[in-house]
C-alpha cells in the first residue's frame, strides 16, 4: 500500500470539509471503501492501486486551493466513473473522444475540460 500520510492533515470528512484549516494549501474530502466499491461496480473495473490507496487514505479534492489559475482537482470517484460512462457533465466532453476508456483512466481535472489520466 502506498503511504500518503503526509497529506492526512488536509483530509476532512463531510462535516469538516467546509471548515478546513486555512493554513493548509490542499483540501480533500474523505472517501469510504463502500463508495469506492460502488463506483468500481458501476464502471465494471477497479481503480488503479495508487488512486484507490489515495482515495482511502486522503480522499478526493483540491490541490493549491489558493491558486485560482487552475481547478487542480483529484476527481471524486463518482466523477471519474461519470467521465468513463459519458454521463452528466461529461456527456458532451470532447476530451472523451481522445481517450481510450479501456486502457486509460482520467482522475485529475485542471478545469475547462482539461484532464490528466
């Protein structure tokens, strides 16, 4: 298992997410094993090990929240699956046409339909 404990101070549950400590430049919402498993079932495959470990140890959320030039977000598991399935916001995303959904998984959003996989 990968160790992301150095970011644990920036990880919040749903009740503390809006009351984060502003001295930290990152903010993540904790993810549960059940939520991750439900999304894996929905997309009919597993998240890559490192991403799954990050979700379980830290969560999903924003990097450098005080830098508003970019969105800089590790996407929620639900959004990753929505991207793969082409539903909700991602239905009209042109980047989906450029990615092989069988071999690639988008997990990071810079905003303005710019993603890392």
